[in-house]
C-alpha cells in the first residue's frame, strides 16, 4: 500500500476507535485510506497533519502548507499559523478532545500552540514528538535528541533511550 514518495498519515478516519492505515502522496495531493476512501486534497510541498480538529472522535484530513503557513482542514477550516521552516505538530494539548494547530520552531526551540501558549523547549537538532505520554488525555510537549538518545518532556521525566541513526516513533 503506497509508494516510496508517499507520506504515512495514520488516523482514526472512520471513528471506530482504531487507527487506519493511510498515505498522502505530495506530488498529486492524493489521500488514500487503506480499504476506504481516495481523493485529492493538497499540492506538492504540503505536509499532512491529520488530527481530530472537530472534537468528534475522528481524524480530519488536513494539510500544512509551509510556503504560506496555511493549515487547511478539510470540511472544517483554513487558518494561517507558522512559517516556512516550522514543524507542524497538531495535537490535543489541553485534554479537551480537540486538536489544536501547533508548530515547533527548531532554530529557537519555540513551541507555539495556537490559542493556548508559547513556550521554549528543545533546540535545533531535536525531533518534536508530542504525545500523551502520561495516558491522561493531554498531549505533552516532548523532544527526542538523537545525538544523546534523550527523550525529554516539558514537566515530565527525562529518559535516555536510543542512539544516532534511530528513528523515534510515538503512538
């Protein structure tokens, strides 16, 4: 399922409580959910940012366009938040059941969570990996520092696990 140029874009697109296998094909803006829908939404250079922006328990198809900072959430909204070299990291940072657009600006370590807060955590070579590490329904601002294997979360523990060449993953 997919081709080498496709970007994995998993999410619970049908609201059944399980993550669906899906891809985004940047050259043509194709979204494909395995065993489900296929449609075009986005253009070359867009990054997939699926999340539950509507708070209804299903992932929305969404893209972030680095060239303009535009977030396009299919059937929900369009907004502008971020600049060219930001890492888009939408998640439920408040535990409300609704994802908020957010960016990590690696050159300064800035995390900007739209409508919530701005904090500095991490640096230029860190991977931004927000997730619900405490299993409390709230996403934690977290980084992985490949050169040392450091996993660090704002206001949660730090652990060393991994080394250079490892690709960090979260659920």
